[in-house]
C-alpha cells in the first residue's frame, strides 16, 4: 500500500503546478507540470478516491490542477475547445459515448460463486468525467503550444528530463527496481517482469519497465530532432545526449523500443518532412484499421512470431501469449461491438465458477475496443491521429525549409507565410510510432497527449494564418497568451 509520503506528494503537486505557472511562460509551465507528474509522482494504486467521484491518480489530478491554475493565473484564459469541427465531434463522442455503454450493460455477470455487477447511473456520470479529464492535457497543449519554439521546448524538456532520470534508471539497472518501494512504500508491478537478460529492467516511478523504455526512446528521438535542427556548439550537446540516451535505452532491456529506435531514428534523420508526416499517417492508419484487419484475418501473426523467434525465444513466447489473448478478447469484444462491455473487467473472460479473470489484455487497442466498443475506439484514436492528418493538409500551403534554417527564417520574415517548422515531421513520427506501440502495449501516456496536442495547436495555427494572413503577428506568439514572447526561448 502507498505510504504517507505518496499521499503527500499527490497533495503537494497542485502547489508545484501553481509555482510553475507563476515562474515560467505558460507553455513551459504546462510541459514541466505534465512531465514532472508523470516521472516523479507515485503510480496507481496511489490515488485519491473520493465518494461519488472518479479516482484521481497522478495523471488525472495533474490535468485537473493545470486547468484550475491556468484559468486562475494566466491573464488570458486558454481556449480549450478545438476549432476543427471533426475534432469537436470526436471529442464529444469520446466524452459522452460511455453513457451508451452504461445503458447497454445493466445486467450483472453471474458465476457460480460470485458475480460482477452491472453498470448503473453513477457510472454514466463518472466515466464521461474520466474521459474528459484524460483528454485535458491534449486540449491544454493545443491551446498553449502552437509555435515552432513551443515544439522545441517540448523536445528539449524531454531530453533534459531523460538525462536527469537516467541517474535513477542506472541505479535500478544495478540494484533492481526498488525506488518506488523505497520512496513510496509499494512495488508497482510484478517483480518477475523486471528480470531480463541476466539483469533487471528499471521502472523508477512509472507503472512498468515498458513505459520507462518508451519514455527513454521518446527522449532519444527528441535529442536527434533538436540535433538535426541545431547548429554550432549546441548541436554537439544534443548529439552527445542522443548517444548517451541510446546506451540507456539498451540498458532498459525492451526489444520493441530498440526496433522502434532504429526505424524512427532513420526516418527522422533521413526522410524529408513531408515523407515523415506521410509515414506517421500510415502508422496511425494501421492502428485505426487494426480491428478490421484482425476481423479479416490478414494480420500475419504467425510470421510476426516466427520473426521474433529469430531474435529471442523468450520474446517470441511472450508475443505469442499476447496474440492468443487478444484473439480471445477480440471475439469477446465483438459480442458488443458498438459500445463495448464497460468497466469492472466485464470485457474479459472469467472462470465460470469463481469469476476470476482468465485473460490478459496488454495492448491498449484491445482494452479500448473491449471496454468502449467501435464508437469509443474511433473517437479516442481518431482524436490522437487527427493532428497528423491536419498537419499533412496544411503542409501544402507552407514553404518547405531545411531543419537548420527553419526557425531563423521564420524570425527573419515575420510578415510572410511561415516556413514549415523543422520539428513537426519528427514529432509526427514520434506520435505515429507511439500509436503503433499501442497494439502490443498500453503506452498511452501524458507524453502521447502532449505531443498530439502540440501538433494540433500548430496545425490550427497554420490554418488560421492561411485563412487570415492579415492577422499574422511579428512575434508569432500563441493566441493563448500574450506574455510568452518576452521570455527567453532556450533551455540549453
């Protein structure tokens, strides 16, 4: 069970957020509020569980606190609702569709020795609130992170955070994942899953070693992106950081992230921006269409497992176990395809006598379609993927630029149509690969929403400038705030 310090940290974090928004420009305050909470606060089961309210963990508590602080502290309140009509529709469906799920799951699941209750009115209130809180980070990033400089802030923050986090990571590689136990009084997952390759897979304060490895991967790609766009002495700093983070990623002992690292890094370093965005669209399309491909039996599961066996028999066995379980769970999901089975484990297969869950859901895609059905699936993943498509649509109207000259040319020609941000293609690639990882894993994190919201904000900004070029300002400030332009833009 979490100790008193875990509860204290959750209680104090809204104060930390308030101080960040007082001391930093709004965009940077948002970035560090989300990153700090994700990396430092205790993971579930450390939550505030108030009666008749959704449980507040480190993600939902942070999202709520940021909204409250932003509306109280900022001189100009951020506009949370997106301008794009498709985005508004997806957001409304994502937030409200759980009501239909609850209405279709009022019956209990009865077993010989136990039962799982049906869903009722309280769930129809709590689940839409949960979904709204989940997406707040995305909406805030869209409002406060709209410029190329904001994109660089996100990337640099990821690098700085990962470099600092590498110290406890290396400590756990040597001593085993014990920091969450030592600091917060509990072990957040199964210790057996941390033993890998004759050593240990670190977790620090994240839910699982896979989450930590994916964070390091994201920071590695961020370092490569900033290095490619930088010049002079700052470029060498980010190259050294990228090489160091690559070593840390290897020590995280997660095979999938190493594969993603080679593919995504190659795309970021070698492909043109438009090709990078096209690649990201393709990756997002795979996730959106995956249940259809699964239904048509065109997913080459046997070939994927055979390829994994050439790399590691242990990894192939784990992958085979996941695929078998997702096949079972997908068949279960298709029994209620539109709105799903709802919460409380109703989407799983249970022992007919004891009612215990007998299946394992690793991939986030199978969790979403089982719990919320096709409607919830399209709404949630469509909302994440939409920014990539909007960026691709706006790229036709923006002058292409080389990474090293993009930001400089934008400052030199403030009243001209902006050259395309040198960071937008790599950010799209990072988001696309994260969406692909939602097939085998549940790595939908605040960083996912942060990157998606940043891309969305930039796409809306480009669209606004295209429609109203006379409103373009010399400072290129985000419409969410007028004070950010006076702040220094460089962290390293």
